[in-house]
């Protein structure tokens, strides 16, 4: 059988439109910062890509191209005109590498028992002396939990009232759902069918950041990746939020199919393209190997560091018991995932889960 790839939260295959755009970019080989004709042509193409990214994402502020989400986070957290850094308890490790001294904001539960940012704890932290930049994921990369729902600006409003800046990590949501309300937004191209090695930090105003000199108006080091920027713009245009919305109803039923063979983690409001699930007596490491041999590419719900599975900080913050976290795997969908592929995995998942329970 042909393999079925369900690890798009890690990286997504390159869209053909992005590949074509990049091939064109390789023909515009000059440095966009050079003053000669070739450089000016490259600069024009780069600025065109920047404008297209803004339109595709519905962003009216500025766009700083970066090498990916990690660099965008580093710029946003490291160069923001702020005195302190705050981060939710479930942020990606890249956030805590960029801001190792960040104060951790815990999660709380709303009246519907949905996990989300603890607004009261956030308000208390913001009330302390010094302006804060607050990092919050739009969608959690391990569970698919939505922390910054579109149309709900409660977190942004709290940060604004506390005099801070909200940095939204939209690596898992940009191009799939509308952007949340935020002062700065992180986007990663390779999560949505664009190339690896390109991303962006969207900022409402450059004045929010301290320039360090170099490229991108002086806000980052390193020559711009023109082919990557062109591929990034093309991938966004080829997908679009509307194309994802139309596939949501069918993908949502996938959770129910998985639930017949195990437990779907639902710690809060869920997106439709990332699902974490566990089965009794089936360790995540064993599940990964088994499904890989069956032709399915998935990942562990627990974070992977240096090739060794360890307990997930995010799952722990969501209140998932350690025994369950050790049995959790993540299935994530992308631009080329089909319903038939999801049905095939659901059938395989139920068979493997039943076998694991019967063999114990």
C-alpha cells in the first residue's frame, strides 16, 4: 500500500504551487539588498511576496520574513520593547529557548470545563511592574486545543488593558483559520505546504521592536530567502482559509471514529486538523513503530528530545495523567489529506487498539 502521511503538525509536503514559485525565485538569484539592476529585481520580487502574504493572511501591519517560527519567536520575545516575558504553560520549547526567564502563565477552566489561559493569573502577572510581552499559542501543537479562538479577544483585551503586548504563535493555525487578535503573530511556511526555512513575524507596528541592524528593515540578521518567500506566498494563496473550512465537517467525524478504539483527548475547544488519542495498554513508542510498519506516519503526543521520548510538558499542563500521556499519539492533517486516508487510519487504529487490549 502507499504510505499515508498524518504528521502535518511537524511539517507538511510542499505544495506544487510553492515549488513552481520557488523555481522562479531561483532564477532571480541576486541579493535583494544589492543596489544594481539584478538586486533591484530581487527586491521587487521580495516585496511582492511580502504584499501577497499580507493579503493572504488578512494582515494590515508589517511582515518581517524570518528563517522560520523559531526565529520569529526569538525576534518577537527578544526585541520587543518590553521589560518582562510571559508565556503560557503549553508553549512550544522554542518560546522557552528564546525567553528562558519567562514567567509561566497557567491554564484555567471555563464554565464548560474547557482548558484555556487563566485570565486571572494573567491579569495578576501583568499588574506587576514593567511592560510585558505575552506569548500564547493560537492552537496547541500537541492536542489541537484552541487557546486564541477567532472572534474571542479576551486574552488580547486582558493583555492590552495590562499595558502589554500579545505575541500569538500561529504556527499551527495560520492559513487554516483566521488570525487571532494580537500585536505580533508568528507564522511558519512549512506547516501549511510552503518550504522549510521561511516564516514570518507579523507586527502591527515596527515601533514595537528594537532594531538590531541588518536586513528586513534592520530587525533581523541574514540575507533574505527570496525563493522561500515566493514559495511561502504561493502556498498561502493556493490553500486559503476557506478551503480548510469546507473540509472541517468531514474531518471532525474522524474524532468519533478514533474514539471507538481509544480515548480522544479533548482538554478544551478543539481544532479539526490536530487530534491526540490514546489506547489502553498501547505505549506511544510502540504505536509509532507499529503504525510506521503499517504505512502510517504519525507522531507521539509526548515531546521528542534527542530521539528519546519524555513526558510532555504541555500534556501535563493540560492535566493529562502521566500514564495517559505515555500512551498518547498525535494525528495531524494537512492540505493533501483525504477523507479516505482518515478512514483507513481509523480502521487501523481500532484494530491495533483492540489487539493491544486483548494481548494484555
